[in-house]
């Protein structure tokens, strides 16, 4: 063992308790390792890969991610696109859920908006550039869990609208 010099405390234990930490973040563009604080995962459905909203008022999964045991902050965004000129949107929303195809309406797991019968003048995005956001939601998981971004839209034409968006999560501890 080398000589220890300087001032301050020296910890030689395998599981030390640090009372005054100065945790320095990364100064590079790398990713946190799996299981480490800061670990990040996402699933993105791009505009060019938009999927069907299903029947009016149904609750399909837009996408999902698999999270390992731990404490996560999860956020989801969804954007709807009219299926036809004259398509009328009445309400829409999204939810972060651990049950496939089910909107979780607890806390800030879900968010929605009333669209008041907005008639789409063209095949366009509803509220262009504005996504409906659910979260951030804290999920404290005991084991690996699939987390779904569930969306719902009520509309009244025969042409189904489509949707795109993303769900992302960061391990917070």
C-alpha cells in the first residue's frame, strides 16, 4: 500500500458512505451504462411511419419500451394526422401505461384535450407542431416491465387518422 498524503477523509471500505458528494456528470457525448443513473432509452415512431389510430375512441399502443428494475422518469408524446379532408377530431389523448391498450388515468400518466369538433381542412396534422404529452411519470419498477404509450382519438369520418410520436425514459436513481 502506498502512503496516503493530503487532507480530508480516506475511505477504504467496499461500500463507503459519502456525506458530501460532488457527483460530476459526463463531459463527453457517451451514454450511461445499463443499470447506471442516467441510463436512457426511447422508442420513436416517425412522421413517415405513422400508424393507424384504429377505430374512433379505441386505445391502441403507439409504441413501447422495456424498462429494467429501478426508478425511472417516463415521458410520452403523440401527434395525430387527419385521414381525410373534412375529418372531424373531437378529443384526443395519450397515456403512459404498464397495461397494453389501456389508458392509465392516474396522476399525470395521461393527458388529453377536447378538440371541439375541429374540422380538418386538409390532410394535415392536428395542431401542427404541437404534441399531446403525458408525464413525466415516475415508475418505480421491481422487475423488467414493458411500458406502453397508449393513444386515443375520437373522430367521425370513414378514413382513419394516423399518429406518430415517442416514449422515452431516464433512470433517475
